[in-house]
């Protein structure tokens, strides 16, 4: 059975599962101080972006139905707009990412055909670009997961930085990971672009085929790009001005290496015989991190990893059977102190089963988590937590 890249992407995004024995983690010490319930009756909400403008707006989107939402800080729906079925002058296949620059400038990225929209405060289209056409057919942003990393005005020209790749290579082949770039900085007026970054030499993607999840996560902090990958435990720090990079090697309790299959394997064979083993049993899976955690004298990078099952008796082949009756994954929240650059130390806690990944850290250090398995409403729990022990890192 042939599975499209969109279907494959959704399998990975929406599947939750399993548990690992033999390693003890401290429980995450927190208190629930509030819940934001987002008003939404028709569509799903697949992702949330917080931006602290004058009225602390919250933005969200439905990936498959290409709907953008704007909420106030209490979760009341202010505006929504669907970019499908001819409801606007441009139809999108599905939304890949959203970046609010200010209250009247919200960028929306489509991962299907590579369209970039600029919306106004009413979520109406102000401008649009097709990235492939704009760059003369050289930059591709179509893929399983993409991100708008940054927007700048330089010498009166607008520049957008996106996760991107060289369209002349295929991600099922080894030469893709040896030659493609990870992002591109594009002049939206002229189409000129600067390729940015490459897969690090230490990356398991250079030696293994995973058939998906090859696109990194970016977190821009003080002009440095903190880059992580779903199947790589390390953190990489890039600069736009140099090809050099720094590595924060992972030294926690999860797996130190990732295992895939050989390059050249067909996708059908991978999905039928190796997908569950690679993505659920053998490898930890790291989630996106959107914020740094800052104290008066420390800066922490925080992310969540889904623990691999590491089972010696893993016999699941069918995804539906695995979802319905397989073991459930545990999720580990990780902290690494960026001030300790000689020997980075990691602190790890196991999350309560109702949480998977945080979506925001506010200026007081509170963590915002959406609850798992929300069928009727989308709610965000605001947690205060004890971070005194982090000083001992």
C-alpha cells in the first residue's frame, strides 16, 4: 500500500503510544494555576502560537482544513478564516506553520504547494508568494513539516527565513543529507535567497534512512539558531554568518544513538515492516521547542522527548492494532543549562500522562500544555513548577 507524505506525516504527528522499563526519572513537580479553553465548535486546532502583543493574542490553525484562528488571552474566538473551497482567492492544501510578526502581519506557510500568505489583523490576505516560483524553482518547502523561522526588513526589503531544501535531491537518498540545505533566507521582493546550514556531521540522518521527519526544528535566540531533529538527541547551534556550528551533546538517560534502515529502501517496505520498530520501539522521538526559559542569571533550553519502548519482544506490524492495544509511551521533559559551555548537564523529569509537549513559556516561567485526547474542546493548562533544583545542574 502506497502512503502519501501527508498521510505519513499525520501518522507520526497524531499517533501516541508506549513505555520503557529499567530507567527511573523524577516526576515533574508542578501546580495547575489556570486553564485556557479555546472557543471552537467546528474545526480542529492542531497548533498554537502565542505572541505577546498589546492584548496577548493567541493564534491557532487547523492543518487539514486550512483554517486560521485568532483568540484573545481568555480563549474567546475573535476571528477565523478558511483557505480552502474557494472561500478566499487562494486555496491551500494544508497549513504547515504560522508566524505572527505583529497584530496586523501574520504569515501562514503551506506545506503542500509552497505558498506563503501574509494576513492582516482580520486574517484577510494582504500578499502572497509561491516560494518555488519566487526562487526560480530552486527552493522547496513542501514536506512533512515546515517552519517560518524569522522575518526581517533589511535595507527596505522584506526577508523571510524558512525551513527549506534543495529540490534537486530526494530525501530517500544519502546524497540528500550530504548536500541539501536546512533553511533559506529569501528576499520576498527579488526572489534572491541564501541557503543556510547543512545536516551536521554528527547527525544520524547522514547514516540512516528514516523515511520522514528529516526536517529540523529551529529556535532563534539572540541571533543564534538552535537546531534539533526528531530522531537526533543532540542540539546544534548555528550562525547565519558561518558554516561552523557548535554541538550540545546529549548526556541524559534516553538513547544516545538513533537506528534507521539502509538508504534505497522503498517507502512501502518501510511502512509495512519497519515503521513501528523505528519510530516507536527503537528510537526516542523529540518534539519541537518554541521558547527558552530565562532566569536572572541562567538560560535553559527545554524540550520534550518521547521515550522509545526498547522492547525485546515487539511484534506489532499494524498501526491500528498498535494504537488500540499497544503499550503507551512516556514523555520526558529535558532542561540543559546553556551557561555551562564546557560540560553541558541535562536534567530530566517524567511528565504526567495527560501531557505530551509544552507550547509556550511565559515571562514568569509558567509552562503551557495542551491536554492529550481532547475530543470536545481544546484547552491549555497553565502550570507553575519548581525549578529550584535546576540550579544544581
